[in-house]
């Protein structure tokens, strides 16, 4: 496995993935828009213990972004690093753009496409889901906060 490393904009937080990430995809939910200041965020998943913060662990802050999850970010510069949700405690979704080589991990789907900003239309042929993907564990009835 070629090493996967990444970090925040100011360099305070540096992390390493200890296994190959999977399930890379775009999320167009309102929380991602507000959290990133951008129309959508690209996430991928690794086992929780395989997202290893090498440098700046004390600077990784979090806030409750919904009643079922948290966003983590660099407390020094604000870069959104990822999210962790209660119904999937064994995994973490990290921001693909924070990888040193994000080009290695192209997204393969869109979720929450129904809440996209209308001028941010995706120009690809990837599957689009209005909300979560149908096979997502434990999410029936949950929504990002209004
Ligand atoms: Zn930072
Ligand atoms: Zn989202």
C-alpha cells in the first residue's frame, strides 16, 4: 500500500491512514455546505482506528453537527477534517480534499443531491442519491439539522 497522508491548511494537524480508504463520494447536504463554505464536500471512509493523527492531536476540535454526529476540524485554521457518526462508530469519514494527493481518490457517487445548490450541478455520470445511499446503515428517519 502506498502511504496515505494529509493535513489541514495551516499544517498544525497531520494525519495518516493506516488502511486504504473506500466509499469516496460527494455530499451535498446543507451541513456540508455550511461546514465547508462550499457547495459540497468529498468524503471517504476508513476504520476509525486507522485515521491516525500524527501531529497536532490536541488541535483537532469537534462540534455536534447533528443529533447523531460530529465534525472534526483543525482548531488553529478551521479546516474541516471529517465526521464521525453514532450509528457507525467503527468508521470515520474524512475529507478527501485534505489528503496530500486527493487525486488518488476520485468520488464514485453523490449523496443529498436533492439539497444541492442549484448552480452547483455536477458534470459527471456518477450515481446521484436524493439523500443517503439505500444501503447506508441505521439512518432511516435521520436528517442533517435544518
Ligand atoms: Zn490547521
Ligand atoms: Zn453532507
